[in-house]
């Protein structure tokens, strides 16, 4: 049994329109998926930034500074009073 590869123009037109419909649906679905992923990513980034802002702690503002003995002695002699207050110059 042998089949021919000939199609009428009407059959070709019908197949063309069907392929166009499938391609349009696929393109629209891909666009929608990309849009949804972008929205989720931006929403998650905003949530994490909001979480960071709402959860500030003193440790966010601390630093460690090494003070040499000469600096400490200078501070005690020139700026610090025995009552725990700074001297006014």
C-alpha cells in the first residue's frame, strides 16, 4: 500500500490555522509563565527587605575597635572624670 503526499489547498489551510492556534497558545502560556515567575521573584525580594527592616537589632550597629594603652591612658587623664562623666573643655 502506498500513500501520496498530496494535499488539497483546503487541507493545508486547515492544518496551517491549527498550527497557528497551537503556537499562539504556547507563546501566550510562556509569556504568562515568565510574568508570574517575575512577579513571585519581586514579591519575595520585597518581603525579605521588609523583614530586614522590621528586624533591626543592636548587633546590626555594633563594631569592634581595638584601643591601644596610650589612647586609653590619654582618655582617662584628659577626658574622664571619676563620676563617670566626660570633662567639659
